[in-house]
């Protein structure tokens, strides 16, 4: 991985590059960011840059022996630890990252922005809770205590140290007093779940979400066959989560903007025959697409409320501007708040595996009530 392949993040890149160039690399640091932010990608590029034998223009050369190995995640002085489940034929407490190393390399090569859900699905752990166990911690301590193989440096990347739990205490001495030229990089999403004893021994770098324009460019460049309007919708729904934006863009061909407009229109008209056809169509797409539609609608409502108060169209696409302008005739801020509550309830019900057809019909009727009557809105708030 090279820095140039990561969309945006100029500030974070400058900081990491400067540490290497000035020979001021922290012995232990945490890259902290929301799911889908490029914290793991930055760590991989950072490691590649440290190990590179011919650095050029603030990035790894990509062609030296070290880079070729680092970019395949096979450099003998670059080590990984990440949450795993028990491997077939092994006890849970005996399973470590080494047992899943090939899957890990393949997963991060295809998507270095993945989250724990994506990784769990990749290794078939949907019904199990991955963790980083005692055996893994002991192996890390032993590995980093040995001499390096090819580089002057040794690097340990620990993805999601939240899954260490209390086992993190075993790593305290290694984190606080690593051997010479040993660097430990922790990639985290939830600071509150990391032991304070670990946090206090690491330099913290916060990684911002990917900007919308950077995310659109990244996806369209790698998947030119996907319609740009669908990419724009996916990015807006994802709120800086590049992993989610990628999954939605590649997994759905639905135009959520037109779908929302038709749902509003049919709910307002109370045309139950057409509404039933609309629900049948959406239900046929599957539960994931229903979730994505509701996520898009919630995202649009946030932007619409901003538009209502400021008349600023910059955060809306051209199609959404037309939709927003039409909606102002029937939807004020009070109704927006009621629709937002309705959408949150709908999303929660879908997550709880409530029958989608029943849920969508009930919420469509309620949506129609909100759109048609201010009195109905007031009653929802017990005013």
C-alpha cells in the first residue's frame, strides 16, 4: 500500500510521513477512526514507507524488494494481529492470526477499509465473537523480542485492539519498552473499549472520515461501470464510511432517489393498490436493500432539514434539489422531525427481522398521515 492510493487524508499523511523523514517514529501509536475510515490503509502505507529502501517524494517507491513484499503483506518484519475465531481442528485458545493470515492478506488487498462485520463474514464468523487471545499476545511478545530478518525495523500492526479485552495487560511491557527499532501500530475504532493502561502508553492519532468527493472519486475510478448517481447516493448514505459506500455501490442497482420520491407520493395519495405494488417491488430486492433505502432516506432527511433552514443546495445532488423543492409544499420542520422518528423505528424493526411487508405498509400509512395533516404531527408529539 502506498499513500498515493488512499483517498484524501492529507493531514494524516503529512504527519506520518514527517515522523519517518525526521526519524521521530513513536514506539507505539494508535490510529483511531470510525468504521470505514482509512486508518488501516494509512497504517499499511506507513509500514510500507518505513520499510522502503528507496523513498521518493514522501511515499514508498513501490518497486524495491521491501516494497514488493510489503505491498503483498508478506514482509518478514511486518507482523499482524487481528480478531479471529477458532480454526477448524483447533481449540479457540490455540487459534491465532497466523491461522488466518492468507485470508487476512486477501481481505485487506481487496478492501483495506473493511470493518469487523466484513471481516467476520470473510472468515465465516457471523455467529461467533472474534477476539485476540492470550496465545496471540504471547506470540507477539516472543516475535518482537527476536532480531529482524531483512529490515533494520520490526513493525507490529494490531487491528482492533478493542478485542484484546483484559489480555491487553500482557502487552504493556512490550508497548512501553519495545526492543530497538520496533514500532507498534494499533488500529482502533472505539477508544472507550481499550484499556487505559494501553492508551496511556501510546501516541494517539485521530483519523477523519473520507470526504464525500474523495470517496466518489475513489469508487468511480475503481468501478467505472457503476453509475455516478448511484455512487453519489451510496456515499451520502455512508457518512464517511468508505467500506459501506463501496458495499452499497457494488451491491445495488436501485435509484434510491426515485424510490424515495415514489414512496412519498404514494403514501400521500393513499393509493393502497400502487403502494402494495411498490412494497412488493422493494421487498423482492431483499432485506439489505430495504436497509439501504431507509439509510438513504434518513440521510436525505438530514440534508433536507438543512436545506429548509438555510436554502443552501450545495449538499444536495441535482435530483435531490428537485425533490427537496417539491417537498417544501407539504413538509415543514415539524414534519421532518416526525418522519425522522418514523424512519428510525422502521430501520430498527427491519434489523429485528420484523416482516418487511407488514412494516413497510404500516409505516407508509403513518407517513401519509404525517404528510397530510399537521394535527397528526402534533398528536405524535403529544402537544
